[in-house]
C-alpha cells in the first residue's frame, strides 16, 4: 500500500506532541516511549478506520498492533487486504 507509512507518521506527528520532539523511526516503540498512551490509541484507531476504510475489532486492540509505525503499517495493510478479499 503506497504511502501508508507516511500517512501514519503524519497523523502521529500532528496529533501527539511528544512525537515532534525527535525523529520517529519505523521500529520505535510508541507505547513504551510515551508518544502514544491508551487514550491516544483510540484516536489512532479512529484515524486508521477513516483514513484506510478498515474496521478495527476489539480483539485487535493489542499492543503488538500499535507499538510502532512499522507494526501499524503492517496491521493496516493486512486489514485492507482482508477487506478487499471479503468484497470479492
């Protein structure tokens, strides 16, 4: 999925002030570093659902899916593929 990484990073930089204090690498742990907290996850889920047209189920709200930009990108790409497959 083209530029999903950039779209996710752009949202994080726009929404979470701590993210603007230093460059974010794809594998930086956003939760442990405090960039995103539990309330921030809700904002992030809302963004992912609106931006990428996916639905994040309650059982997918696990730290592994949200711990880094790389994990978020892979999660979104998988959700988009699942949605496309279900429409066929």
